[in-house]
C-alpha cells in the first residue's frame, strides 16, 4: 500500500442515506479475479440508466464532480456485503475518502487496508458539508483532522494502528508475520486444537 | 482479567495471540476459515506475489456457491456456467485449491453448498471456535456459540498466510427475547422485528448475544436464521450460547469431535455462557409474543412492517421517499396489496431443511398463482437429498415451483438467476437493497411460510390462514 498523508479536494455530495456495498458495486460485477478496473462499475445502477447511459441527475455525473476526490455521503455508508470490491472500485474511480456520520464496520476495515479514508463526523459538520457541495476540504491523516474551507477543523476518529500504517505505507500482513513466533507458541500451547 | 465474562469475551480471550494495546490491534487466532470463489482470487494472488505458503490448509473449508449455476442437471459435467467472469472464478478456485493443497467441496461433491450452510452441516462449525469467511453472513455460525464474522479479501489473505487477523475488540450488545413466537411466526420474523426495532446500524461496532427463553426454544436452523441477519443490524457477529439443542445437532456430524474427543469437547463447550453478573455495553428487550409475520417494504432490512400493518409514512425524509418509489409501494397501505412476480425460497438465511418443510406445509396440495415464478434452492446438496427423501421436491414441483441445485442463486444474482427489471420478488434471503437480486429488481424479505403463501396468492400474503386446517 502507498502512504497516504493528506488529501486536499473539493467535495462531491451524495446525500442518500444507507448506501450499501451492493449499490457501490453491484454483485454482477464481482465476477472478477483481479482488483483492477472496477471504477468503471462504481455506483453503476445509480449512475447509469438501463441502457447504460449516464443519468444527468446523479451527483458524480455532474461536470463539477470531475476531479473531486472526497465523497460526502448520507448517514450510514457502506453497510451490507463484505466485498472489498467496494473500496477497490471507489479508489479506481479516483475517490480517496468518504465523509459520513456513520460508516459500516467491515467497509471501514476494508477501506483502511487499501488507503481509502473513512471520515466520520458529527451531525452538524455533516449538515454543513451536505449543504455546501463542492466546498474545499483537507483531510490530514497525521492530525486526524478534517478542515473545511480552511477554517473549520474537526477531529475524526481513526484507529492509531491504521493511521500508522497509512502514514508509512505499511502492509499489515508484514506486521502479523513479524509475530510468527508468537503464533507458533500459541498453536503449541493452547489447551485444545481446532 | 475480568472474573465475570460474557460469552463473547470468553471466546475472544481464548484466541488472543498478542493482546491489543493503544497503538496496535490484537492478533486473533482463527480456528476455521471458510472460502468461496468470489472473495478469494485476489487473496491467493497476494500469497503468490509474496511467495508465501498457506499456513494451515487443514483449517480451511472450501466450496463454491456464489457464481455457480443452480439449474437442475443430470450430471455436473453438463453444467453451463453463466458468464465468462463466473466461469473464470470457478476455474481459478479449483486451480488455487489444488496449488495450495486445500480440499475443495466443488462440483460433483455431495457436500457442496452455501458456505454458511455446509460449515454447520458438516460439524466443522463448533462452539467456542473463531470462524471467518470473506462473506458478511459468516455471523450465521454464531448460532453455535462460535465467534464468527465476515472479512474482506485482504484479510482473507492474512488468514491464509498466518491463520491470524488483526482485530480491535468490539463492544457487546445483549438482545433479550422473551415470550413465545405465535403460530405462523418464525425466526425470520423475529430477526426482521429486531432489525426493525434497533435499525440497520443499531449493532454497529458490537457483537450481539441473543438471549432469553424465546431463543432457547429455537432449533438450530432457526438460531442460524437469527444470527445470519446480525450483520443487517450492522453488528460484527451474533452469538447464542450453546446448549443441549446445539450438542444434539452436532453429535455424529463428520467433522465434529468423535468418541473420547467428543466428551472432552463437550466439557469445554459447557463453560461457554455469559456469567451471571457479567455486563454488556448495551442491551435491548424484545417480546416475541407481540410479533406477526414480518415483511420489508423498502430497500434495506430495517424498513419492515407486520404483514397486515400499514407501511409507515416518513415522507419528509428523501431517502425514505426514494425507497418507496423504487419499491412502488404506497405509505399507509399494508404490503398485502402488492402483487408478486417471483418467489425465491433459498439463501443462507432460509434454505435449510426445516425452512423447506415450513414452506412445503403451506404449499402442500396447492398451486402457485398464474404468472408467478417460484424458485426453491436448497442450501446444500445434502439438504437437497434429504428433502427429496421426504418427498418435498414433489410438493414444490406439483405446486408449480422450480426445484434447483444448491447455491446462493437469486440471493445475489451472480449466477444468472435474477428477478428481472422492475419485477417484485418475495424472497427468504437477507438483503432487499436496490438491485441486489438483479438490476431493477424489487425485493420483499419474508419468512419461508410467508414466501409460500405469497406464491399461492400472487400478492404478498399472510401465511397464517394457510396453516389453520
Ligand atoms: S446465500 Fe446470499 S447472503 Fe448467503 S452467502 Fe450466498 S450470497 Fe451471501
């Protein structure tokens, strides 16, 4: 994983609540054996009509959304299936972070392992962001802060280990493997074997 | 160390290889890793890229269920896999298992089936184990008092390589269920009622323990249905303390301990309960006797009503309006006025033998309505066979339903089984998200009995009148 330190971008706002991973990437696009190229299917059924044409009223299709890297989503983002294809698709599309009031557990875990940043904010900050699409934000991983239009800065929660891995581009598998003697000891000394 | 522990804490503590600290999550040992063709190819690639061996092939249970066809065939050699991607996943799963020395319950295996159905059925799912799978409904296995949760593909790679996972300890939520479920009201209605009450994020960050006499009275199939949908309330996992019902179910299963090992295991399992006086971070009380058959009306499992209750009206909420308009459902009216195109009986929520029996009881001697397509997809090849031995296949076929091979099928619509654009399905699966059962499909989640009644009526229907005679 590449190190991620700071994300500066305008926001694109998608106010829909409870966006599940089936909406982020519909199941029929999971028949892949690679992580690449999933961006083209991101939000497919929200983004395109049944003939495959872009829907003009879908937020990511607006011309202003073009180079935005930060998605502001409605309450409770990423619930549902554990598919890691969801953060893979978001990243492949060019998005780097999502801001919401609540972000589902498995999605958050998967996202952090791939360098996609889940930012949970309070209701008031969220409302401000929803009301101001296209506003400039800065997400500072080291400080765990979200600055909005250079003034309002709020802290967001991020697990310190995930932060460390993000800042240093550390692969978590390497970290577990460093503990292999502890794992061996555990296997030998446990009172029962699976 | 705390002297009074919850069931979750007991299982957790037994599997900590390296404890968590402020800076690092715990390293947790995994006893059983279940894998399928959709969420593993990229994980095997990771092993290959890094030149790593698979640490414990003996702790992996592998099958194929998501992308696999369920069309009835005389021989698996004739199977035609729908879509190049799906065919590629299936071939790669076979190749990966062979390369890394994993026994695969693949095509032609009498033990093949949905990941969360075959783990318990084979007796591999046991009390006190940690169980993971690249699939969120891994929570199903919690019905046995195992700590079981879904993981992403990167984590699948971690477990393949190290048999361990990095985890922060979740919080605990007790759901206390008192009272008796009414006639025609089952485990599915109970869990839909729970999600309706606590919401689709009511369990986020928590592991649920289902407790109380209503839970103790449930059989294993029903307990699995309840735990299965824990994830739909946002919870990491759902647990039920093991008891005699659990042990009776497991005894004699091929991968359960045998002989003297059984006695030793049993002693250990009998310690797996929440100690008197142990505390939970949150708790919720539910009265099972108040529940009716439940159905969803919107586009997530928390949008749920009693079968004859009016759909609520929150028209000031744009997401709520959007859900109703997608579903073509009107607030203020009960769901029983909605006409049905497809009925799906299957999925890891409701495809076990007792689910098929419940639906067959409603369908026995009746026909499904004209214009309704009903698919019955058993959760495993073993369930299929057991149902055929009981003659259930005939009940379904005579009623006008399709009797299929085992798999996920229309629950996720990856194998070509889809509902069709704009069509409405009453489904015993677990997710009614937009497009979950195929692009534009509208899904109403329900119990097997409600699904069967709806197939007969051609509208969403209350099963209770069908059970009276
Ligand atoms: S039946 Fe549905 S929910 Fe269960 S494992 Fe298969 S796709 Fe997932």
